[in-house]
C-alpha cells in the first residue's frame, strides 16, 4: 500500500471477505467499487469531455 503513496491521485478500496483475487472472490463488491471509480472519473472530466 505504501508504494502508491507517491501518486498524485490514489485511493484504497477494501473489499471485506476478499484476499488477493477480489474479482473472483467477491465479484459484486468488486464491480460496485469499479463502477464508483469510473463514475467519479467520468464526472470529473465534465459533460463535454471526449467530444473534441
């Protein structure tokens, strides 16, 4: 976890009940985390992003 501390924008998501393979162990929770990150990223870009 400490290796990511130098990144300007980082986050740590913890998925209870999952170890090293969260996608396989808790696919619903993993998908929900991924969806949140993607929605936040898209919101930060603004409504006209990608229309250049």
